[in-house]
C-alpha cells in the first residue's frame, strides 16, 4: 500500500515511517517502550491470569501491540480470542524478516505471526487469532456482533493524518463492541477523540506520562464503560483527566471528525471539520494553549 522506511528508535527497537502518511509508526523514543507504556501496562493483563479474554487490535501494523499482549498471556497461561484489523501487509512482512523484532518475544509469537501472514488465522488450545485485511471501516462489520471485547487497541496514524479511523461514526462502531468492563486504549490524547468517546458514553482517563514534562502531559487515553465505574479498581497507569485536559475538551479542538457513510476521503473529513471549527463559538485552541503554556507541537488536536 505505502512506501515504508526503516527507523531505529532510541530504545534499540525498530519501527517504520510511512511516506504516504508522512508519519512514523512509533515515537522515536522507542517502539517497544511506547507499546509497553501506552498499551500493555494500562491493559492490566494480570486481571486475566488463567482466564480468557477477547481483544480487538485496530491497525495491527508491525504487530508490537499484539506481540506484547501475546507475550504476556503466554507467561500467565491465559486464553485469548484476538481479532486484528490492518489494511497493509507490508509492515507484518517487515516484522517477520526482522530478527531484532522477533527476539523481543516468545518463539510462539513468531509462529502466530507467520500463520496470520500466510493464512490470516491461528488457533491452538490457548489462542484463536484472526487478521482481517482491508479498510477497518468495512472489516469491523465482519466481526460477529455477539463478540464483545475486554480490550480494544486503537493505534492508527494520528487523526490529522488518518481521520477516517477517528470519526464519530467509526468510533461508535468500535465502542459498541466493548463489553461492560472493557478498556478501549489509544495513544491519542486528541480532544476530538476524547470528547467523541465521552459523548458515546465512556468514562475517559489519561495515561500518565513516565516523567513530569509539560510537553508530554499524557501518554494517551483509556476509555471505559461508565456502567462499570463503581467497580473500577485503582490503576497506577491511568487517572482522571486534569483540569488542563478537561478545558481542552471545551475548545474548538474537541469538534469531532465526521464520516456519515463511512466512506469519505481523508481530505473530505478534514475539510468538513475545518468548516465546522470556523463557525464554532467554542474557545479557540490557541487561547487554551497560551493559558497553560503549551506549544502547538505538544498537542494533537
């Protein structure tokens, strides 16, 4: 689908840069580190030790999130039903050729990934995994409606680069597949994404940064069904939004991406939102940035 450039990140793990999207798959600080901090740790996988869980990985990419998930579940002998959505086979092909990537995980992960690449499927006594290739807006409909997920990872390119996967309409489909105790986890701290998830009835939490720095005020977002908030256990990886983050949701940055028929182009979705922002009475995002001493580059709106 796209031309990809290999990148060595600061923690020694490899990633890719998409030429067509003009964006890296991971932070330059570390692909492996990002996976751990933004997806694996907030998942609280110990909840499922010796138990079974359903997971949806949207934008499988190189497979870091699923590999880390599988690695942990192998250790704790859990049972998994995994559905993954991905439009491009090239990143997985790259991962299967990269010895440094494969050495990060249990040998069984490589076996699973080989089967997903060759057959789109893997199954044994512990794991049942399916990889659906194509536009996620279409392929999500193939997943049986009876299946509800304990974890949903949303790891597409940023909303400004790939708005198709961050619209009200697509996120509505995604949240319908979350069970009452499930976590929807994404690296994005976009006000538009957070406000949309909240409007869809989810409780929003911020993934705490690993160090205190105003430029990196959040590692991402965890969204949980509000019907289960009274039984939500304390979590050291995420917390309620700060006052600064709540105010972010009152700015024009919180205006959602829209794709009514789930077939709009990137440009159409972006332009539709820009028009809506232009005529909005909400506080400008620039005013919010100045109030909190933020730089434009530190906020994905």
